[in-house]
C-alpha cells in the first residue's frame, strides 16, 4: 500500500468534510421514498415505481448505504436476472448480462449508463464509482427508444446528489483484510442565491488476495482506485437551470489475473489435470512479468433545462477521454514462438528463453504443466521438453502490451411536454463522435521488462513479434420521439421511436515490419494481402410500445415490446485470415470469423403484474419475457503459434425466455425480508460462425439467479439504532462460450501426428463439458450502530469464503480455458459521519 498516497487522500477527504461548518442535512433527493412509494425516472419522467409498465429494480439511498453498494458489480449482485463480469482482464473490461443479452468484450456495451440524465458512451466507465449516489435504477429489456445508444439489454440509470438550500456533508472510511482501505467523502451546499455545488471524492486500495509464487509479492490482484467529482448547479434566470459537472478517475493495479485449465480428455490418462473442470481449479500465479493496468479517465458535461409555457427544453453536451494500457506476461510458450530466431538481432532472446527454462527446471507450475530442461513442447521432446501453460515463470512466453485510448464528444437536445392533460410527449436529436485506438502487441522477454509502446524494433530490449493495432472513428446520428396517452386513471398506452445511424471507419496502424522470430510480417494477416481502410454504416429503427392497466392504485398489469440495437463494427484487420490459415486449414476447426462483425438486433416482449398488499407491507412484481436476438455479438479468444487474437463474432439467432418474481414483506416496523428469483432458458437457433453449436445455451447467461435477504433497524436507545443487513445471492450454472458439450479439434490434434509421440490427431481433441461454471452462492453481511450523525459498521463480503470462477474464457482451438477467480472473503469495519 502506498502510505503517502493514502495519507494524502484521507487528508483531502477530511478537508472536504470539514471545509464548511455543520449545517442541517439537506433532505434533497430526487429519488425519494415518499409514504413507501418509490419515485423513479425509468421513463425520463418522475413517477411511482408501481406505475411503471416494466420491470425496474431500484436501489434507494437507504439501500445503497445499508449494503455498501457503490458500483455496477455491486448493483448486479443485488438484482435478479443480472450478472456481471468485470476487472478480470483490466479495469475497464465490464460485461453486463441482463436476461440473456450480454455485452461482448471489445464490442459496445449492451447496457446504457445514464448519470443524472446524461448518457455515458465509454464502456470503461460502466463499473466506475460515479460520485455520491442517491438512487440506482436497473431497467431490463430494450431501452434504446427512451435512453439511447447501447441499451439493447437495459439501462443503468444513476442519480447523484444535487445541492440543496443547506450545507451538508459526509465521510466514511473502512479497513478490511489484505490491507484494503476504502474512503469516500462529499460536501454540498449553496453558493449564494440560486446556485449550489457538490464535491465528492473516492479512494480504494488493496494488496489483493493472491501472491506471486515466483517473486513472493502480492502483485496479482492489487489495485488502487481514485476519483473526484464536482458539480455546479445554478439558475441562469427564472426559467433556466444550468448543471455543470467534471470528474477525474485513476486506476493503478494488476491485470489479467488468469490461470489456464486444459480440456483434453485423451491426455487425462497421463495426467488427470489435462481434463480439468474449471470449478475444481485452485489458482496459483508465478509470472515473471509484473502485470500492470493503468487507466485515466476525464469527463466534463454541461446540461441546460429551460421551461417554456407548455414544454421544457433539455440540452446537454459531454466530453470524455479514457486512456488505458496493460502489461502482462505472454501466452505462447507452449507453441515455441520464442525458441528460434529468423533475425540474429534477437538471438539473445532465444538464449535467454533456454537459460531461464534450464534454471527453473522442476519449478512447481500448475498441473499439468511442468518445466523440463528445454522449452520445446513436450509432444516434440517427451523426455526433456516442457508444458508451460500461459503466464509462465520463464521468459519463453514473451510479453504482451495492450492499449485502448478513446475520446468521445456527444450532445443531445430534447423537448418535453409539461405533462398536463391526457397526452404527453418528448422529441429530440442526438450526436456522438468517437475516436478510438486499440492495439495488442506481443514481444520477446529479454529480462529487461516491457516497453510500453506498440512497436519496438528487433534491436530493442523488448522486440515486437506480433502487432494488431487499428484506429476507429465513429459518427452517430439519432432522432427520437415518444408519446403517452392516458385517457383514464386506469389505462395508459405509450409509443416511443428512435432511429440511429452509425458511420464507422477503421484503418490499420501496423507498420510494414518483420517478425524477427518467424520472418513473417508482425501482423500475420499481411502475408495474405494488403490491409486497407474499411468503412460501414449501420442503421436501425427502435420502437417501443407499452400498455398498462391499473384496476386499483395497488395493482398494475402491464405489457411492453421493443427493439434493441447495437452497432456492428470491425475487428483488428487481418484477424479473419489469421484464423482461417492457423485453424481451419490446419486442423479443420470449422470456425468463421470476419474482420467486420454485423449489427445486433433484438425483439423483446414482457408481460407482468406488480402490486402491493396489506397497506403496502407486502409488494410483488411477477414478469415473463421472451426475446429473439439476431446476430448476437460474442467475444472469442484465439491462441496459437502466431500469438493471441481477440475478436468479436456473430451468433445468427438466439432465443431467450424466462420469468422473474420479486417480493418483499415488512414483518414488523423495522424488520423486512425480501427475495427474488429469475429463471432464464436460452437456445442458439443458428450460428454460421460455429454451426455445430446450434441447440446450446446463450453464453454468459446464468440458468437462474436467486436473491434472498433481510434488513433490521432496531432502536437500542433514543439515540442509537442497531442496523443489520444480510444478502445471499445464488448464481446458477453458466456457460461462457457457444461451444459447450461438444468435442472439437485443437492445435494438438494437428501437431500430434507430426510430433515425437506420433499419435493420431483425435487424441488431441478437446471436450468442453467441463468449461461450465457451476452454481454458487455468496453471502454478504453488515451490522452496525447508527448514532444519528455517526455510524460504525462491521461487514463481511463473501462471508463463507465461497470459491468460484468469475469468468472462464474457453479458447477452443487451444484446448482449454482461461479462468479468473471470484472475489474471496473480505472482513472489515467502516466508520462514517454526516454533517
């Protein structure tokens, strides 16, 4: 832990909290619980949650405080039918799955992030802490017609603290195992007549749970997170309000905390670990390269609201800049990429590889791996060769450096009716410009570390052997309108339309250079023809229809239908040719990947009933849904002698159907229990990318989720309350790939017949029935004392220390999966104060 940084951050939070004298706390909260009626903005208008004709999960300010939830990962854990994978590879790598629609890594998100009415467009910000939260709404089903771009699966709508008429502030700090420190603070109040401000800060640092067995240091899942948010709201006239915000966030930590599990059943007779269930794996790390992940985020926005006689104008603009890079050990040792050289300038790298392997002979790497006397794959040198797996302690797997830099500018103008009368309406237009640079570079490990740039010449200390890098430019134009008709207090009908046009362009940034180890181009795809700039336009009309009948104020029977849309795009150029040459022509893999992937379109129906009983002491929401997804975007990972490759493919048709029930009950005043269950059945109906996967389940989709919990607020004295909260989440079995129970050829199938073992090819086939994550449950507990202005709380996240896999990425043609562990038990104490 960096003591100086921690001391500076805590001092800053203390100054923020103490900068003004203590005044009465503002009661301002846009998302209020008024007489047990939760007020939401799920349709861009304030209304009771009970009246919304759709499934909406709401975390109020009270719930956020009593659960400690701060980011998307926390919100997903508390919401049925929602799962998340985040931070397994890098800080900005977040995939949210809602009811079977997943946000594919390296493509656009399927879940819109809306903060105080402004749509954020960079997926790297999806799991960041966004200021001082006052309410979180998780909308399920396509929301593009109302909330805009990348809302095919739903929307995450956040409301943060807005300044009131009196000064207020709060600060809290916690300490937990693994030197985990978390602190936050805010102060808000008026700045003269008609103006106010909010300043927020957040800091978290941890040594992480896992230790590098080679170095003895905790550099596997360590992290340091820092964020500052500022907000200024003022009246520019009697009818005009301006809301200006700025934020800076920084992440420094580790990256790619993966192990490998092999799925080669015919090798299991030699060592059972060649056919390993991902749930049985025990994680061990020993990379000789320190994995790092640096992310810096800046954004600034301004929002204007002006009231006319019969309508309101809402306009905003947002600038966002997120720079991210990571360094990690390589994955290519098993395919002997660095055991020979075509260029004398890198001969020292080859010598280093052999020497490091000889020095580490017998080092206890994860089974079935072993380090023999030489770095030649065991199938070519059975007596003296090695089986490394990825991220080995020797230099023979090289290094990897990745970067993703994205700058966005977006703006929206919206006109909203005043809501008087049976008809209300909205209309507007949206614009977005994205400038993105993405690169993946593999280099030789000379023992001198990794140079943080995409291309290094053969004479350098980290010569590049593979480079995939492209520049992407996107222009988005959209127009939208919606209307709602309410002829009576019981019946409401709504129609929303949005039309999007996305113009996308890409060009390769890979120079004409030679791989010093193979003699081919550093982008292997260049060997089969020139790589030229590409462009494409993706268009889609997104309608949404809603119907609601409320025979009583406590009962709502509703239905809705909508179209979801996610733009197509481009993989790193040359990807298609690399995969065809290395897998289809070599082992008959039967996989089709294109350099341009298609747009994703979904059609979703939902019907439900929600209501309350016994004077609102019991609430319920029951819904059924059916979704048909065309050209679902899906991330795939390929590893071979060429290095590594990340691509997005399309699954032509997926059908999802399911049901969801949410219930809560107030047993007595101060004690409530709640529970929810979601069951999702999915099926791949057509998949030209891998035709043999038809009939399998939608990847990253849990068969079910169950949420159970209880909360108690019991007064101990007139000024002290005991608050206890328990949340238990069960996540059902989950496949992470379209290939599931199938047996498929791998690179070993092609290499065995020509190896020293001279075995038939089928011996090297992989079977992936063991790549499914089984069901698991996580129990979170919090118990504390509330003294009014001060609180002290003990907490235990994953109290039972349930071991589970956060993500398993099968690399089918490699014959295994790259797996990352879920969060382990974390016990600590939190102290907070309000002013």
